[in-house]
């Protein structure tokens, strides 16, 4: 059993927590997420042009790059995390260009060496899978695809095909950190996706509070929280770990009580 | 690399030009991109679509644009005959409108009721606002806050035409950031919104359809040249930012083996530093804004900011078909500095009584170099893709003139 499949085999839905690498003291912040009860860590690779992100994560990307974060730094953060937390799944999330810059095979091998379990690439849809997917699968890293409210039944098989680890359902047609979708729409879409695949389905985009997380936990295998955590890093700087742990614990408690 | 039988059959069915192009977009946009392709194929097969497009180009845009022999410039340069395709005489003053007419007709075919676009210097924004006013559709233009500040006349033009201009403050607040913001709007409004992309770049089918709409330039020029001189030109020259005016001129000639082609990038302060906008000559292949192409980027794949005196060439990418044509060797690419473009700008003003935009001034600078190396029975045809009214403030500042 892989680290990712273990995380989704717990008696409760998985809490997936996102932070941008290199924004603040990432090691301390990630440790706080784990201590608070995060089941999966999603580590954002900063990019100059984060087209799918709202203001909070855009700003985190710019802060990180402004502090001089390089790809080697991101991989270093992952490597150190893996040494501290041998069992917590770690997923890299980001955009295609920094991932393919030195070649897909180079990136897949480097991520594997760093102990990364999965990769979410926002701007590589199934139609362009060749650009990264085969290299990830060959290296034993799960390519985690995104499904959205616009992914109709006709497209769904193509999205599911070749996806591993979990499927990330983007609850709103839009960017990260904005409004939440109606729970009825999330429930209908998650069950539609689950009819098409056996891999777990986690739901993200617009999930900020324990109440929202609990609601989604009733209908999905995982809940992804990003912008609300990233905002804590922006607001509290060196004091962020305590705040991150507090919110993560509240989210984890809510999710565990949901079912 | 083997030479194909034709250079005019790209892209393939997946929207790839060799290694370049494709559909690198967020999943939310994929269904829409696939719909757009389907609708474009239907429009291509529909004589009524072509008839409406042609009618608007003739009576609204003012096509065909003239083909003009620049006699005094030719004399001044002392070499090949220099001819211009006068796309600066189009309604709104540049080639951009050709594409906007085509795309807004597609938007209406798809039942979309809201238009968005990005703009750098404001030329594409003005052209988009123009067609939106013409067809009564609401229009939002994303423009970097830096560009809003330095292109005030075009901002006012867009507002006069009824568009909402949204200043973008993220990143460096220039064209690429405006494009990011346009894409963010689009993913949140896919149900009713059409994104009119301003150059032959972005996810498939945009590079193809923009090229096709702009190919009116080359089709007219080819026929005009044959009818005026009985022969084809020896060399085509066009400036390249994203590359739509160049592809529009080049594409209809790609299978004429005796016609050489030269694309001219912006070298800014020079190619040896990083203050230029020459993606093909100074960049590396990568993925941005929906396509794989040459990009200005660092060793980690972070996009770097280009510089050019011309805000219309100041983009860190390039249309994917140019990337392919470069690798195939069918088109030659060169670059011209800010200072060379500024000299060419003044040269054309004084020899021909034409104030060119700073974008084609780059092409004219390259023409000036090449013409001298060619015989006087040879013909250079350059695309004069925009007029310079918008640029007089920039030029005055560069020349140290107070207005």
C-alpha cells in the first residue's frame, strides 16, 4: 500500500493541506499542519504566472520567488519533510513550465528522490499527458488529475484514465480561494465521478472553514484546504505555525466528526 | 530534420506544430476549447460565415489594404525595391482588427454574450472594444497597470467605445499579467464568456484561427504583387511580438520556395543582456498561456520580463507556429534594437510621409539592412502592420523632445 492509498484508507475522509513552498518557514509550517492532523500535504511549487490561483496564493507565489526560492529549494523542502515524516504523503502542486524545464524525466526522478508521492499539474490536461504523465508513472509518482464542474460525462473517462493516487475535484469553475460551491452540486458531481473511477475523490477550491470541510466530508473521500492556510502564513509570519496547527486541528476534528 | 511537402498543413489534429502548440490549459477550460474547435470547423465549412467576414473586412475595416511601392525609401537605401502592405490603414490603425472581426463572429455563433481580452499597448484592446461596440456585446479588457499608465490615449479610446478597462496589478503589471488575469476571468465565466486572444498564440485552436483570420494580409499581398509586378517578392519581412501580423503575411507564401522570409524580434537594449523581448533568439522552449513555445525564462522555468521600446512586442512568448518554422528553417529570424527601430521610424516618416508604429519600425530597420545587400531588381515586401499615432509620446520622450 502506498502512502497515498493509506491516507485514503483511514476511517475518516482525508484532510489535504496546501502551502506554497518557500513562503515563510515552510518546514516549521508543514510540521504544524502534520501536528494539527493533516492526512496529505500538498506543497505548491512557486511560479511567476499562477493563472489558476486567486489573490492569496498568487501573493504567496510572489513572496516565495521574491525570497529567492528555486526548484532545488522546493525539492530540498520535500526531502527534509520526508526525513521528518516518513509516512505522511507529500504531493507537489504547480504549473507545467517549472516541472518540464529540465525535462519531464529529470523532474520525475528528482521528485522521486525527494520522497514525493504525487504531482498535480494545473495546466497539463489529459490531452497533453505526454508532456509529463509517462515520466511520472515510470518513476512511480502518482499523476493527480483535476476534474471540474465543466468536465462532462463525455470527458470524464479521459480524465480518469492514467490518474493515480486521488482525483482532485475542483468544486467551482474559477480560481482558488474564492466562493464555495453549493453542496448539492458538489455531491452530485462527486458521485458522478465515483461512478467513473475507483480512486478516491478529494474536493477543493473555496473550502475555508471547519463547517464547510465537514459538509464536504460527508460526500467526498478528502477535503483540500489551501488559501485559508496560505493567508495565515501571510498574516502571521514567524508566528504562523501555531495558527496553522490551530486551524488544521479544527478542520481535522470537523472532518472526523462528519461521518 | 526532413522538409515536409507543405509548410501550410499545420497544426496536426491535436493542435501541435511539431513539438510546439497544444492545449496546456486548466481542465475547466478544456471543454470550452474543444467546443471552440468544433465551432471553428463548422464556421470554416459555412459559406455564410466567410461571406459575413469578407463583407465586414471590406466595408468596415476598409480592405483590401493597398500594396505600396516605397520609391523614396528604396532610393534612400540603395538596393532592393521596398514595398509595403499597408495594414496601418485599416480601421483602428493596425492589423489587429482582422482577427477581432473573425473571433467575435465565432463568439456569436457559440451563443456567447460577453467578451474579454488582454492588451499590452492597447491596440488589441481598442480593436476588441471596437468590434464589441459594433455588435453590441459587453467587453472587459485586462491591461497591466503599468501599461494603463503609459498608454493613456488607448485606455480612453477603449472607454469611449464602451469597454470596461481593468488595470492588473499582479506580477509586473504588464501584458503577461493581463493575460493571466484574462484566463482567471475566463475560468470563472466559461458559460457565457468568449476570450478574444490578440495574437497567434494560446491553446489550440487559437494559433490556427488567428493565423487564418490574419492570412487575409498575405493572400491580398500575393495577388496584388502578382498583378502589379507579374512576380512574387524575393523577401518578406514582418515584426514579431506574438507573431500574428507576420504569420498573416507569411502563411500564404510558405509553399513558394523562392520567397524568403524574415521575422524581426525586439532586441530592446541588445540580445547580450536580458533587456529584450526576443523569445526565439534569446529564449528556450517551455509551456505558458496554453501552448508550448519559446519563452523568456530562467533555468528554473520562471518567466522573465521582456523589454522593448514597443509595448506591442513586449511579451515573453511567441506563437507556436513561429517556433516550428524556426526549427524547420523555413523562416529566418533576426532582432532589432530599440535604437535601430527608432532610426527606422524617423526614416520612414521623412522618406515616405508615413508615421509607422514602433512595431513595424522594427521590420523597417531590418529591411534597411537587407535592402542594401540585395540587387535593385529584387523585391522586399514588408508588412506595415500599424500606424504610429499611439507612439508619438514614447518617441518624443526617447528623442528628448518636450511636447
